[in-house]
């Protein structure tokens, strides 16, 4: 039964759990395993009251995200979200963001930091994602970060994110309650820096990372060569995302001191972004020492050579990568939970990076590995993946509810 035919959220959940448990039981042997599965199934179906209100809300939210601009139960039942562009004061000056809301009294607030996209906060996928969160009773603030629009991530982006956190907290209950922080892909680094190394850290109640990184060298190795290490040290290969490789080159071209090399590196990136197989020999032949060192890293196919190639990069690039590297960073200021969601098939950052980040965060980390997952789409290709996403969404909504401490009076957002 589809939602259009009148299925309730509980019925959809039941169908998902039945299929998932059938999948698991097909490999089970003996009555004991099947008996345990049935007990878990009865609990999951809510027959013993195990499904929380947040669990039902999570199912509706994920279905709405997966639907994009299409119909969903949440669109039928929630007020239509409004999207307003606002300007606010931050330590670095004026900042611009989009504010989404569906309810005058949202249950929580969240700052959403997009990944690398030329459309920035206006990316249609991100807009649909933010609207879904607003329908789920979040006040959503999406900052406009110039570097991310230019497909360039930098540690300085943490200041923009910190300003957005402070503004979201001000709008939401006048800062009396903490807000959430959700960051996507390479924006995870600056977001964690904002939540751990700026005064805004005290305003963050929980963090959600989607496809984030920990070791910048390992992330670069994956982007340039396609190789990554499993937790046991074994190497694995996945065909690299050519777009990410040439975006990396373009984003670092401006940090090269030679003007001629800067222009040539940008021309190489433009040509390969337009056609991954385009000839670039006429451009690489004219590169100076800095340009050759930068291009050598991108052209490399051996992951073991990456540390040495990074060491030969121009100093400004090395220094920026060091600032973005999360290894050895102090995360003591992050006191709330961090929900890490990562697709095993992610072609921008390997899922093992979220495993490493979870280890660094310790008991604060809640890791959810999804076999097939897009960054701002909740659609999954298996019931098992759907259940993992549902677990993650439920935990996030339960944390939002926990932060709504008893005794806090409802508030009206300013018109």
C-alpha cells in the first residue's frame, strides 16, 4: 500500500521492518534465530509500544526528503514553509542566510551548512532539504558562505558558520536553548571547527555530519587516486570522482604565488571539468615549480605517495590543509552528541573517514553507515538502509526533544 492509497506511517514502518526482517531471516538457521527475529519484529512494529512519537516523525521526515518536491504525507499535514533571506551582524561583518520555517513555534532550530556547490544556499536540492526540515518543526538557517559557492573550502569558513550559529540561537527562543548544526561533505571540517574553537560552541546542542572527513590527507588520497584504507589497514579502491579532483585543483590555484601558474591551473581545471578526458599537455608544459607540484598531486594514482606530494606543495596550500585537518584537533568544547551519517558508496569522501572521526569523538559519536546514500536525499536502495536512516533520524529528533527542557515556555518567532 502506498501513502496515496491511505497507508499510515505505522503501516509503512511495519512494511519496512517486515521486509528487513525477512531479509535477515533468510540467512538465519534454526528456530532460535527465527524466534529472536520475531521478538525484535514485534517490538519494532510498535505492538508493545516501542515506537516513539519521534520514530513516527522520523519516518514522515525521511519520506518527505526522499520525495523532494513531490507529494508526501508531511506536505499534506504541515504548513507550507516560508523562505526568507535575512541579513545579520556577525563578528566578521554582515552575513546573509536563508531562514525557513513552517511553524510559529518550532520544536528546535538547526543551522545547515551546504557542501561545495556553485549555487550555495540556492541549490535546489538543498532548498528542498531545508523545506523538509522546516515541515518537521525545525527553524532552519542556511548561511551563504562565499567560499563554498566558489567550490573552495577553507578553515576561515568556520567564522561564517559561527555567525550563523549565534544568529539561529538568537532567533530561536532568544538564545535560551541550544541549536543543532548540520554540515555536509567537506563543510564538516569548518563546521566542527566552529563548534569547538569559537565562542559559538556553547550554543550548539548537537551536530549532524553527512559524508564528513577526519584526515585531510586520506580524503585527498581518495579524491585523487580512488584508494582508501579500511580500519584494519587494508587498501580498497573505488573509481574517483573526477569532478572533485579538478575542483580541488581549481580551489587551490589561488594559493599559488605565481600569477602565471594560477592562471594555468585554473585553465587546466576548467578544461577537465568540462571534459574529464580533455588534453592538457599544452598547459602543463608551461607550469612553473609551484604549478607542477600542485598538478602532480592531482595527477597521482598511488595513494602511498600522497603524503610526500603534499609536503612538496606551495606553503600556503600546505598551511590551509593543516588548518582543515581534524586530526589532533581539540574537540573538548563539543559536549553534545554528534550523529555521523555516511554512505559506503560515497565518491567524494570515503566512509572510513566517518569511522575515524567517530573514534576521535569517543562516546559523543553515533555512527550510521548506509550502503547507498546521497548527501541531501533520504532515499535508500534497501530496507536495511532505510532502517538505518530511520534510526538516525529518530535519534536526532529525540535529541531535539530532550533539549526542549520541561518548563520552557512556548515562544513566538518574530514576524
